C-alpha cells in the first residue's frame, strides 16, 4: 500500500514539475516581452519630448532662418541630444519626429503659432 502511495506521489511530481517549469518559463517570457515593450515606449516618449524641445528651441533661437534651415538645425540639435542619451535613430525617424512635433504644435496653437513665428 505504501509503495502504491509513494509511486503515485512520484508520478504526480513527475507530471507537476515539468508543467510548473513550463508555466514559469512562459511567465518569464511574457515578463521580458512586457519589459521590452515598456523600454521601447519610454524611448519613443523621450525622442518625442526632445523633438518638441528642438522645434521650440529653433523657433526661438533661429527666428531669422527659413523653414528648411530651421528644420536642419532642429534635426542636428535632436541628433546630438539623442546621442548624448545613447538613443539610436535613423535619418527618416529624425525627420518624422521633427515633423510630428511641428504639426502637433501648429495644430495645438493654430493661429497663435503663426503669430509667434512672424
């Protein structure tokens, strides 16, 4: 009788250990996925914040420049700040971040934005 109980316990352990290990590994995989997603989200938010700062900075400091000149200065400033923080980007991403920030500011401030620029 004891042998049967002992054998039943061993069989249960043999089934439960791999199942618990599989569940643990899946939870770890999901946790790492969530952490990676959080890191990417934080990185994007940092890039967007810096793009807004770049556009505002150029609008204030380089008032006499034309649109393309301002865009170039904003992109250079943004690239330098991102490199300082160890964030990697592509040229198209930089352009997109600057355009996004500019469009958002124009949409938010509407006519006031045009008056500030003049």
